[in-house]
C-alpha cells in the first residue's frame, strides 16, 4: 500500500485541477456542448460537486461499517433533475473544494490498514477504500481533461474560416 501517499496527493489536488481548467470560462463557453449527448463545462462542474457529496457517504461507509453496500447514483438523472444546466460553476466548485478538503483531512489521518477495508458497489462490485481513493483521484483528473477539451472545442467552433 505504498501508493497511498501519492494517491492522497492526487486526490487532494483534484479540485484545484478543475479550478485551473475552468479559469476564465464565462458566458456561452460555460454552456457549450460539443455534441447533444455531451456535457457542458457548467454541467461537468455540477456533476463533480454532486459526485463529491456521494463520496462523503461512500468513504465513511467503508471506514465505519463492515462490508457496506455503497451508495450509487444515476449521473444522467441527477444532471437532468437537479438542473445542472443552471448551476453556478463557482458554487459547484466551492462545494467540490470544501467536500474534497474534508474527505482528504479524514483520509490522510487513517492508518494504512484501513485502506484494505471494503464495501460493495452495486455496479462495480467489491471496492476497497484504496480502490475508492484511486477512483476518486482519477475522476477529478479525467474531468479536468474533459473540461479543457470542451473549452478547446468551443474556441475552435468560434473561429471563422479565412477566405
């Protein structure tokens, strides 16, 4: 389990990677969708805030309970029914930052053997606390890349052909 310190650092940095990725995005750029079935920057950041709120429960379940069933959520239903398209990215980012910081503070103090504790996710199966930490670290990283990609596509769509 020697990769715990590295994963904890990646996890800790996740919200700041997202913050950097959205820096300067405003107006129509926040709502640009590269395709009808893809999310906008605004929606991605709202999703990250909601995912982090679900992670609060998942982490505490695995730390505190014996073999819990982990909370699952339908991200597309949440996006649609909780108005991701209207959420303020600054508030979503603040929520993600706050919850991520609290989760990090909890995790960094745990003894290494706790990271072997596990729960069962309805679709992913048995997941240890270490598996969850890895998943959550990667989640923010992947969405930061996705945000940069959406922003690049927006900028490309705004360029007028010469001629």
